[in-house]
C-alpha cells in the first residue's frame, strides 16, 4: 500500500498573473512529482498542491524565491489517511 | 434495513453495493438496481433507478465518484439516494417529479478506482486499465468522453492524472454509461458530482465558446447555488468549465450536452479549506444536505421545463 508519510498539501493564493504563470510552469515539472489538487487557473481561485516529502524543501524554496506566499493545509497527509482508515475500521466493527 | 448504514461515514464498495439491495428491499415500488455493465476489473456497475412506472419516461441522470479519490462524492450520492426514496410520498414536489420523470443514480462511477483508493493508493484518481506500451495504469474517465476528445486540458501521457486514453470511450466504465444514455434516449438532465472546490458548472470545457443555452443554464445554476448557500453559507462559484476552471476536453457533461441533454451540470462539492480529498466524515451529511437543495432545484426546473 502506498504511503504518504511527510507529504504536505500547500495552499497558494495567487496575487498576480506573473505568479500564475510561474505556478503553471510547475505543472509540467515531472521531477518533483507534484500532485495538483487544485490547478493554477486564475488569481481568483486557490491552488492546492500535494508535495511529496522528498520535494518539500525544494518546492518551498522555489515559492519563496518567487515571492509566492503559501500556507500548509495538511502537515502530514499520512496522518489524515491513518485517521480515516481507523475510523472506517471502527465503523465496520460496530456494524458487525 | 437501510437504517443500519451510517450515512455520516465512508464505506467500502461491498458495503455500498450491499446497501443498494436493502434500499431496493425497503422501497420495492420505487427503487430498482440495474447492472449497466462491468468495470475493467470485472466489477459490476449498478445504477439505482427511481421510477413510479411508465415506459421510457423522461429521466434525470446523476453520477458520483467518477474520480475515485473524491470520496465525499459517492458518500453524498448514498445520502441522496436514501433521501429520494424516503421523501417520496411525503415531499409533494419530489413526489410530483417522480410521478412524471425517472431518476437514475450511478453512485460508484469508477468502481475499480474506488476499491484501489481503499486498498493501495488513497490518492488514485483514474480508472485501472492497462495502457499499452506504458507501465502507468489508468485513464482519467472525465477526459475520455467523445467531446473535443484529445483537445486542451487533457494529457497524452498515460502517466498523467489527466490522461485522456487511447480513444474516446475507451474506458468500459465510460462506455457503459454512454450505452445506457443512448439506448434510453430520453434523458433530459445529466448531473455529474465531483469534489472539491465548490463550483457548479455547465458546458463547455473543451472550448471557451458559450453554449447556446448559456443564459438559461447560468440562471439555473445561480438559483440552485443560492439555495445551497442558504443552509450553511457555503459559497459556490457558477460558470462554464472552461472559464471557471480551465479548458478540459473529453468531459462527461460536454458529451451529454452535445448529445442533446440540455440540462447538463457538474458539481464540485464542498471543501473546508483544510482537507481537500480527505474531507472528514463528519462533513458528509452537511455536504449532502446542502447539495440536495441545489440538486432538487435543478431537477424541479427540468420537470417544469420540458423540451
């Protein structure tokens, strides 16, 4: 089973067309294995990116270099997945 | 009994399929379960048909869970199916709707992907079909419809999450729906439910050209989301896919609209801003409840505006 230990989800609120273009260029960046949950489409909508733990420092540095502000909306994706799984297992037990 | 399922929890495919049987048992004169075909990995695909009788009545289509990691979508579908069944006979508007129209619900539009998110990869989005010449599996089932297929906003790479597939309707899960809609021939509305980002969209995605019915669809969408927002204040944006998100070819509601189903819409359900695809289960019922208000508005409009 694939795990996501240390993967974070960053939320980026774009403030300019230039930042939008920078983010759009990231969509074609395969090396960092970014998973766009919400794609960069306009400055009106936020961008959510799941960043594998292996690319975290690089992507954060990239955003800082381009003065693109971000917040971390999920600190450790695996923790949420584990909680979800535990809850489902408990529900299943209750049902049985 | 349907009372034994917790609508405020996420469930496995087996539990959902089993629950469908209990719903049919509880409402035998309203609900039937129909197999529309098998998935790539040979799982049955079931639609719940809500009908009070008659042959080939005008119908409304609702699918949930075409992207497997968007769990709140089928969870909302489950709650909605139960709502339709339990409110029939007591909700005058819904009752009149079902006395003239049928509703078809496909709660797990991508069963293989859904199972895969439970067993191997919670973040899986696509189908599970093998791609010739590639180690990467799966096609984005919402880029695989015959509507500007292979155009902008879809990837040619089998390793991409938005891979459009080798040809339109290559995915059996898509073809099963296409075959049903075509053979039925009398669908008046097609609604696809996704998550997340709080949008209500209408065609097109494969081009930014306005559809002929843009004004009407926009007006319906705005009225529907106004009702949705009235419950908990959840804010929705309304517009065509191309302008509100981005060009995305091969989408289901573009296909349905071009097939002649005027009232084609796609929902992106709620997000608290903190969880994305991992929306906590305590958000399921609030999400479903607010979505119902919008869905009902669209369905009533369809009932009242035959074409």
